[in-house]
C-alpha cells in the first residue's frame, strides 16, 4: 500500500481488533450467567423495563412471523394481573436464552447485553481485550493524522465499553466514531457508502479491516480499500486471493 493512500481506517472488532473468543467465551457467558440475578435485583429500574419492553416487542413479532422456537412475552397479562412478575420475568429469561443460543443479532437483545456489560466493566468483572498490535497501530494511525472508526455488529454502547475498559487502558480517545448495524447490514455495500457519506470522506480514501470476507466484499463494492484480518481462532477463508490480508496491523503501511 503506497504512502498516504488512505485517510480513514474503519475497523471491525470481533476477530479483528479483538479475539473472537472474547465475545463468545467472556461477554456472552457474562450475560447468560448473570441475567437472572440482574433482573431480580433491578427489574423495576426504568432502563431495565425499557429493554424488557423492547425484547417483548421483538419476541411477539417473532411469534407472529412464525419463527420456530420463538418465545412469546405478554406484558399485558402482567398489567392486567393475569400473570405475576415472576411468570413474566421467566418468559423474558426464556426468550433471552433462546435468542442467545441462536446467536441472533437483534437490536433489542444487543441493547440489553450492552446495558448489562456496562455494569460488568464498571465493577471490574469485565475488561476489553485488544490485540497488542492493534493498539500500537491505532496509536500510530492517529499520530499520523489517520482517523480511526469502528463498525461492528455489536451496539455502539458495547463498542465503547470494549474500547473504554481495555487491557491497555482507555482507548476511546483514539477512536473518532462508532457505527453499528443501525446504519445497515455489514454485508451490504450501501452500509459502507452510508458510513463514508456520514464521515464525509470518499470511499476510496477509507481502509476497512475485517475478518469477514462477506464484509470485505461489501466494502470493496462500495469503493473502499480493504484488508482481511487473519487472527488465531478465526474461521478459514477460501476466496480471499483477490484481497490483501494481514496477521499484524503494524504491517499495514501508512
């Protein structure tokens, strides 16, 4: 990559800046292992109820859509006294368990996960893991006037927690902005065009780094430069011959 060939770096998280195992072996189990007690302690908190209503709305949409194994949640039955708080809470827990086993990327679930993770990070039970070379490269990019943005399927709140409470300290000062799937699916070229437009930069001046070949194809179709991230534990990629790849971000030329 020639000198000054890009002005913006857009980074994926899972399998790119962060071990894929961190999400599946640390973050997800934190929710599944603590959500029952979390609800028991904080059920009446307004923010918890906001997330519960969002999950219930999504759950009932799933049932209406005929999705197999979808678990309905009837908050109206609670309000009318036909069901107890314990019964409704159990339904919410069952729905969360089903969604997490299915690894669904649903906004309502991600919102609750991010809310719970906040408490885990703040009390020291969780700490974001960022590869050493990713930290060095991010610092080098910003020092050399390259702005760094994050685009992940995880919510913006979850992204900020990972980078705000890392094994290398607070990395948020190095990050210029965050995008999640509210701007669009990560496998759609239109999402990358929307990000470029929001940043105010031509797509060809943006370097996107991800371990997901479908995301790489989408970003490339939108006109961005791309780099495939090769990390331990990532799924093997067969059709990446047309794309550049890296096992160490410090090998990416400025």
